[in-house]
C-alpha cells in the first residue's frame, strides 16, 4: 500500500459527506475596516470640580495645588490606539534572513532627507538606517518617492536625486524609469549591490488616484514592500496602499515604526498632570481632535489664534476680526467637554501687539483690554502669560505642544515661542515626557540643544488626522503582525501535542470539526479577516475547546514568527480554496507566496504533510508550482495512482481527511471538481 494510504490509516478520521454550512467564501473574506471611538471619563474624573484659570474676567492664575489630585489609575483605552494603530508587521521584527536575495521596494519621504540635518535620532537618520539595514541584509533595493523641489529646480531631474542619495547613503543609487527600465535593471546580475531609484511619483496622476494597474506596475518583480513614509500614511496613494496588494509582505520601516510609537505616546495616559499646549488657527477643523484630547489631558493651554476663539466662548472681549465665525460652535462644545471632565483651561493674560501704522513699535496689552488697542494687533503672547505658563507647566509630568504660539497675521519672529521652547527643554531634562508637534515648534526646540530629550514630530497634519479619529490608510494597508512571544500554555491545554495549521481558515468550520475528532492534535487557524477570527474565538470560548485557536494575521509574512515558537511538532499545514482574483490572470491576490512556502518547508516536522486544494485548477497548479519552486527541495508530491483522477494530472480524488470545508461541500454539491494535492516532507535520512 502507498505511503499516503499508510499515513491516513494511521490517522484515520470518519468521513462526513453531509457537511455543509453555506457559501460565504467571497463575501466573508473581505477585510473589515477599523473603527475608532471616544473614551468615556471615569466616575472619579467626571465628579471633579471644574477648574478654569479665570477669576471674573481678568484671567488671574488659579491655585495649581489641585493639579496633583488626580486618579491613581489611567482611564481604559478608548480603542484609538488599537483600531487606528493596529499591531503591524515591522522591519524590526521581520526575520532578517528572509530579506536575503529578495527584491524590496522602499517607499520613503524624500523631503525629509532633502531638508533635514542628519542628527543621530532624526527622521532622516531613521530613513537612512532602514535603507542601509535592508542593503546589508542582502536585499535588492528599489526606492520610490515623490518630491517637489522649491529651492533647486535641478532636483526635478531623477539623475540629480540619485546622485544626492548616493552621497547621503554612501551607496551607489541608479536612476531608472518605471516599466521596462525597472524590469531590465532587476534582471541584470551586475547591479546586485546597487540601489535603484524610480522616477518622481508626483508626475503620475495614477499615484494620487491609487490606480490598481499603476500599483501593479510599481510592484513588478517586487517581493517585499517596506513603507517608511509615515508622514504620508493618512493619504490613499498607489505607492502606500495599492501596492500592498501585489507584494507578499508589506511591513513598516524604522522611521514608520517610530512614528507609530510617537502617536501612541500622545494618547497614552501614563503620567499626570498631562497638559496640551494648543496653538494655530482653524479651531473648527480641529474640533474632533480637541474633543478627544479633552478625554486624555488634565489641562489645555491655549495660545496663538486658537486662544481668541476660546476667549470669545468665555465671553471675554475679543476684536471680531480675530474671531473665526465657523469656530464658534466648536469652541462652545469644547468648553462643555472640558467642564464635564474637569479639564483645566489656561488662557493668555496679555499680548505683545504691533502698531498698524508703525510696525516697529510694540506694546503689551492685558488680555481683557485688547479691544482698547484700536490700531494695535496681537503678534505674540506677553510676559505675564509666559510666567503663568511656566507656573503651570513646571508641575506637569507630560506635555504635548502642538501648533504655533504666534498669530497667523504675524510675520515677525516670536519671542514667546523661543522662551517656551527654553522652558520645555528644561522640563524635558527633569523627568517630564515632552512631545513637540509641528515644523516651527520642532525647529525652535532643537535649536536649544543638540541633545534633545523629547519626541519631535515635524508633520502636524498626520497628528491632527489621527486625533480626529481618521483612518491612516497607509498604516492599515500593512500586514497585521502578532506578538512574537505567544503564551502557548494559555492557548492550549497540552502544548506537547502535534500542531495542525489551517492557513486561510475562513469561518473555521473545517478546523472546528477536525479539532473535535482529533483530540490528540492542536489546531491553529490563521485568517486575515479579523471579523471571522473574532467569531471563531467566541465559539472557542463558548464551547470550552482546549485544542483549537485562531489568529488574525497575514500568514504570508507572519507564519514563521508565530509557528516557530510552538513547543511541539508541526505535522500538517492545510491551504484550502484560497480566494483568487478572477480579473487578473496572474492571480496576484494569492496567499501562497514565497515567504509562506519557505517558512512551511523549514518548520514542518519530518514526514509532515501539506494539504492543498482548490476548485480553480489554475490556482491549484500555481500552489503546486510555488511549493516546488520555493520548498528548498524538502517537499515532494505524494502520488497514489488508485486515488487520482488521471495518470496525467494525479489530483487526489477524495479529501483524505473525510471532513470537508463549507466551500468544498458547495463545489461538490454543484457537481464541480476539486483539485487536491498532498505534499510530504522527507526525513533527513530519506
């Protein structure tokens, strides 16, 4: 009797021919979009007495002794960090050996390198680190970016940009055109140690439109996509969203990874008091973000144009030309939110003003008398305001500075901004967590010292979008990762049992039935659809199952990291009916790709099995070809002439497990064929 029949006699299972649970294959395998929600104040915080730094209308400083009378425990996270900032696959945790010989495309933000000094912990330094790390790991690199030269029109030329990058990276960067030029360069053996740079993406309309065909052209010949353009992640572009559909792994680079960490720090409630310094204009456009910050912070300090909107909401005298009519409702709602949670509000006490007729003349006015200035216009916060800010901020353990302090109508240098930077720099040296957002604020702060103890985020747009609860599409397009150190003992009752992994487990019905029949095996479902995984885990919990579990992840990039830590042997991997893209002859949406095949070949125990099947013959053939090509010579097809449809195709006639998935049953019910294949990992001695 053949080896395949010996195997299945040893592990015989009852056949269930009537297994049928509906056809949800194409409908249910769509990714569920992330959602965000605002947090609710705790009971302690809701009962706090509202404390505004206002005495009558003269903005006197309130007693700050109560700043420390805060709850000892942080509020429960409202889900913003887990929904908008999901746990994604990062270059830092991606197996370095998986990069050797791969074609890796890096989406970078070239403007960072063009304008920023290459200090040790700068954004530019992190971008350069990503590129050099990949190069040293043996990857073939293709760089893509968009740039808008303002000072030097010569930088419009691709060749000049390639020369600039060669100098910065100390590596040869070769300019190539999209299309045949890229494909030819990738095939040339002589350029293995060189880095390719594609032409400026801003000249292609398809980039902004997230054109699928353009994204396919970009990714031609590419294995792995690394997104290191974090400041572009709130945009939907072909180079940061569409391209991920055509690469078998899509991961975050070092700069992108750091950007995610910085956003998490903004919303993390780990130190108190936590104050936010809010500047800039357009309060209406930032309303949702400020409402969210009100659920996190203990106080607001309003400066810049934003201060006038809050002052007006309090009923303070403000020249109408300084009031944003569209921000009236937003200001009122923010005050209500602050009052409900007891968030302290600090407003300017005085302003430096400049004379309309004599621009060199400056004078200070009390905040409640700026109406008396007539020809005098506010340009900066006054000395008394800075004194109050020092008093408040000196007691803080965490500070967010976002937005300009000076006013939009002012073209003059801001003494207030410089002095505030000095204040915050000193605090950052005294165990105060500081986050500085915005180009002007960052430049001012960095100017104080070459040694900066703060998180600096130059791009304020992405921070505002995040705080508003908007989706960061470039982030959501990356592969989901899973914690690399799993507590297997909490997942299974017995971790010494052999492991079976079902890749693309769908609604889990096949795995559930298998786990019920085979108590001597543990079963793990890996599925990209988070909604389906959530349902499966609910069933695991309700049924009391101890040998079954499901993980929401992209197995093509995380199989190695997840399964390698399992204490027992991996004896079987099944991939059943992967969802093809019928509009593309090359089936670029296939889940069976090089990284997955290599991981399975490495981790599978001797004499372990791989079961493949599909109702689409082209998909089954392609899966077989991928396993034969990338299986490292460790896998062979198990032939059994008595159980094949023909001597030529040698597809297994029956499902050897006797348990059919719901889609398999649906295909059989309509009289269509299934194309099945079994692979065996030979033992070292064999």
